[in-house]
C-alpha cells in the first residue's frame, strides 16, 4: 500500500507556486522600477517556500518508507 504524501509538504509546495503566480501577475500589472525589485523578492520567497515543501515531502517519504532488508 503506497503511503500518502505529507499534507504540510504538499501545502508548502502549492503555496510557493501560488506566491510565484501572484508575483508574475503583479509584475505584469505594474511596470515601474520598484515592481522589478518586488518581483525578484517575491520570486525568491516563492522558491524558498517550494524548496521547503519539497524537503518536507522527502523527509516524510523517508520516514514512511518500508525498512530495507
């Protein structure tokens, strides 16, 4: 029976994707110099959240893996 992925990991990964999506939409809406700086900051934050979600998923899968023989 396959194990279910960690809900926290999935939530963090989806939140990171949502942050990046909102950042792209905001970049398209505003075109001044500050928008570019904010877009870079939002992109970095989104990437960090996605990486955190992947780390949580990997740790949960290792914890729930069947023991090796």
